[in-house]
């Protein structure tokens, strides 16, 4: 955390073309009924105009390709969401990458009504202040610092008078912890994120639910649609062919229904 603050102070007066990158540990339960937790890293990139939140997998994949390196054995590009908005705005674009080449773009208006408390704590050189809010069917506690004056945080959390350093819900389903930061001299371009934004199909909430339910109805047929070959690979490297269609299809359906614990419970799709 000390390194984090030093980095920010040293670059705060530099060129506007820079991007401030904050990396969070995200510890969460894919299945709300289980005690098993998953840990991933997410990037929060803040430049002069925009804010982008995405899984580190996109950064790793882009770096490997730009350096002509092969993906390590077992490495996969996570099918996850990209969250984008303009600084100071409550309007968000969320890009949902399904298996295959389907990308949905859902626009929403999201904000939190924060209750600031007088409670504070020190972590290294940072003074954090506590705030609470309800959002997406969950009760949240945030610890933010005015010493890093970005009114941003992970996912769609924003609006506090400083960067959110820690964030968690009262049911222990999600926990976000800021672990490091850096400053990039020139705003980075990630080909996977750019491609996702260009290829995405804009949908409203009803069309979004309809697409997700259609995918759940028969994931294998949904992914296979438009492919000339009867054999293809899932994003996790699983080979799919006519001999295992039914088995893979049922496994995907079970996982979709089981791992349905989004940050915003009010936007959870109910699967039959």
C-alpha cells in the first residue's frame, strides 16, 4: 500500500494522456450456497475521460500476443464482463462475453447513495474512511481514501470523495481489495477489449434476459451456431464434438444455473 501511494503522488501532475491503473484482488463465491471462494485480479483503468474495469486475463492475453508468445498450457481467456463509463457519469456500458463469439452490450444507470461515517483506519501511509450503502440487493461497506482523489472503485461502485480501497458485502459473497497501482505513460489499447466493444450487440434488459435464457436452453447449439465444423473448443479448452454434445451441454447448463451469483442480485437472470 505504501508503494501505491508513492506512485500516485509522483505522477499526479504528469500528462493528461496517462492512465492510472489500479489492480484489485476480487474474492467471491460463484455459488452463493457454497463456502468455496474464487480469487481473481481485476484492473481499473482511469484516464482523462473514461474508466474501464476488466479481468486481468484480458491484459495477459493481449501482452502475450503483442510479444509473439504462445499462451501457456492451461491458460484461457476468461469469459467475463467488461464495464465502461465516462468519468463523473452514472451511465454504464457492460459487455457480457458469452462462450463463442456472442457479446452483449447492456446499458444501465447505476449509482450508490453512500452513508459516510466518522470511522477511519490507517493502512500503511493511507488513511481510509468508512462508508456504507445498499446496491443491487446487497449491503456494502466501503473504505475509501481522499489521498487518491478519484471518485471511482471496482465494478460500478463510485461517487465517494476518493478511491475505494476495500469493499465487501455483509453476506461475504464479494470482497474487493486494492493491491497495487501503476501509471501508464500512454493510454493503453487492449485488442480484446476494443474488439469486444466493436462486436457487441446492444440490448435492453428484456433482450438481455432473452439471450441469456436462449444460451442456457442449449449452450452447445448456441455456441455452434454459424460454425462449419461439428468440432470446436470452448474457452476453457474443452473439445466439443458430436460424441460428447449431450454431456457437455448438460454440464454447461448445470454450471450456468449453479454459478449464478452476480454482484447485482437485482440483475440476476432466473433460470428454469
